[in-house]
C-alpha cells in the first residue's frame, strides 16, 4: 500500500507517516504541507491511499479530492479536519470521499482503524458527520432546500464580505442583479441584515477563514 499525505502541520504529517509505516508497513511516498505540491505528488506517484487535510494554506482540500477522484479513481481518500460544518460534510458525501476522521475527537486508535478499513476497500466516517447531515435533512429551511446552487455560490461570496459590485464582476452580471439576489437569499433564509448573513455563511461552511483575501498590514 503506497500513501501520499497532504497535511499543513508538519508535526501531524510526521505522525501520520509514522503510523502508516510502523503499524501497517505502508510505503509513504510523500508528505506535503501545501495543496499544490501535494496534488503534484499524487499525480506523479499515483498512490493507493491519500490522507488529505481539508484546510490547507493554498487550496481547499476538497477541491484536491474532487480532482483526484476524477483523474485517479483507484486512489482512496481519507479526509482529515477539525471542521464540522454542514457544507463540508455535504460535499464530502457528494464527492464520494472514502473516509473522514474528526481531528477534534478521534483517538490515534480510531485513526488507525479508519486507515485499516479504507485501505481494505471499506469506508469510515466519524459519527459527528452523520449527526450534522441528519440535522440538515430535518431542517425545512436549511440552505440546500431553499437556495439554488447559484444562490449558494453568491452566499459564499457574501460570506467573504464581497460587495455587490465585486460579486457582479465575478459573475458578469449587473450590480443591481447581485443586490437583488442578496435580498432574495436573505428572505429565503429569514435573515435580515448582511452581517448576520455573513455569520450564517461562515457558520455553515460556505466561507472559511482561509478563503478570505490577505488583509494589508495595519499602520502606514
């Protein structure tokens, strides 16, 4: 079993590599801390298993998962993250990722079990994923019921604090149309101010802190 690790924290990457070598006798082909370099390694080395952090400094880990699943469908993927938002879990399921390990709660023993199961052709998902997806399905006003994919994309941009003009430029629409879409989204979600809409986008995973553009330093 040949493995590539993409994990932004070097300490965690070394731990994963040690577990895979010591406990399973797997061959760790590469351990990268950036998404771009990690994706290049996967494409070059064609591993059997990819251990993939979702929160990376340069790419969304789930974008990497989508690319790998399309280009190299034989490579099995375990997503690793402390994120627990509905958008992340929904996308993990829709993409067909083979496993998910919750960094907040899972022990080393459960990580080992996840690696064993997925490497043998099975799946493993931390229980919190089923809890969040279940709550989402039971909510009659959840975003996936009331917003179109187009509106969800606009909500993502609103969560990044983009203005109507910036959204209009990105979507090649009029600023007035973007403003109208913003009002529609607020009405459908029952949210009555842009700051609250931004908080909703962040809480539900449409926007993550790494998605924000770099801010200029304070001072002159």
